[in-house]
C-alpha cells in the first residue's frame, strides 16, 4: 500500500472509494485510470429496490491530484412504491495533502451533481459538495478513517444543505483481505436524520484489482432497513501519459 503521508505510485496497491461510504484518503497514481463499480439491493418501509452499476471513474492527472466522475446509475423497483430512474452525472476533483506525518493521510474533494438524472431520485438543479476524507494507520494491520461532507441543494427550498459524517475501523486480516465496520450519519438542515451501521470488506485479486462486499443496517426509522452490495474495481497504470518519466543523463 502507499506509505502514509505520501501520494500513491503505480507500484502501490489499489485504494478504492468503495464499498464503505467513506472514500479513500488516497488519490489514483499519476497517469492511472481506475474504474469502480457495484450493485446494491435495499429494503425499507416503502418497498424494496436495487441500484447499479454505481460506477466511478478516477483519473490521476498530476502528482497528488485526480479528477473523477460518477456515472449515472439506474434505481429500480422490486416491490412497493420505490421511485425509479437514473442518478446524476457528478464530476469532481480530489487533492491529496502531501507531507503529513507518516501515519496520516488527508484529501480535499470538490464536486457537483449535474441535473441529468430523474428528478424524483436526485432532486432539482445543481448539487455541489465539499468533502474531506482522512485516514490514520494504527499499526498491526489496524487503521481508522472517516469523512466529513457538506452537500448543497440550492434549488431545494426545504432542505438546502445536508451534513454527513462517517467513521471507520478497519483491519487487514491477511495480505489480500481487509474488513471494516463503519458508522454513517446524515443531518439535513431540515427534516429527519438518518444513520447506518455498515460492515464489509475488500479482497485484492492482485495489486490493481479488487472485489468487495458490504451489508448496512438502518439505526433509526428514517433509514433503510438494510442495504446489501457487491462490487469490482480495477486500475490501469501509465495510460494517460502524465506519469513521471525517468531523466536520461549523459
């Protein structure tokens, strides 16, 4: 894995923004392209539904800097009165703060949801957000991480801002398998809070490929009863032509 306090290189293991809600505090290596995909099914009082492919494309455009885009996912109904349709296209930029003390990593993310999806699913208008993912290595395979996010909905007169806080405890069980327990809480400026307990893990197929799974439970009546998801991520290195090249000396 990339050493704490440093930005990843093509020799680093893949670090993904899934399957937990908390995004990685590490960017994609310079010159690399990373595809992250998944499928969820969920249940709540209104009914049961599914969503996919939950695809995020990440591009390492410079040292410690990536651009990313969330591709529209389809939300479908299995039972009940669940709304159906597509989510927004959401581009963003992510900068990893370098030079921090060795056990720590921190990134800053700025993005905006474009009004391309089904309004019943996404709401109306542009939806910018600001996000701060962080992580801290405890040693012995243990680590903690978290994320603070502010989502803004200028077109929503009832609830224009939502704050989200997450906290994760992670354990690397083997060289390939890591498991986590995560808390996720959302607090809108108006309306009911939601909270989830999310558990799962990721398994490295190789240095650049990962499969993952997660199972979340709602902690209050406003949250989904459950969410079950699986996913797959892969990284292609040195494909953008922006990776540093060796200096030839004569």
